[in-house]
């Protein structure tokens, strides 16, 4: 049985936003969580989504997160995975930028 969209959102929020070291470290972490630990994806599904994400233009991390979500829960899963892996870090960057602007007196 596939995970709920809420559970999918929690996993992608946690690991896509809080893994340090760039795309390679995030991919390794996502592999451990999605294939090894949770068994939401097979090795072949992970590899396919990762490869397709790498050849798409733009941010590869977002592309392969959307691919993982699609495989796990279809179009709704892709949207949830994409939003969960992008919105929290965007909010954090905007908040830190505003805070630094205030501290700098701008």
C-alpha cells in the first residue's frame, strides 16, 4: 500500500530540505529512505527517476523528487513531492534575506 500524501510530504520536506552536501548527498539520502528503509521504490524505479531528473533542464533535485512522487502516488504525489521539496527552503531563504536586510538597516 502506498504511503499517504501527508506521509510523502513529511519525508520529502525532511530529506530534500535538510540534507547538506548538494544533490549527490540528497540523492543518496533519498535512496536510503525511499528504497532501502521504506521500500516505496524499487532500485529500478529509483534509477529511472534519478536518470530522468538528471537529463531534464533546470534543478535536477526537484525533477527527481517529482519523479519519485509520481511513481509512488501518481500526479498528486508528484505535486506533493515537488512542493514539499521546494517551498520550505524557499520560505527559509526569504525569511533569512528579510532578517539580514533588517539587520543591515535596509
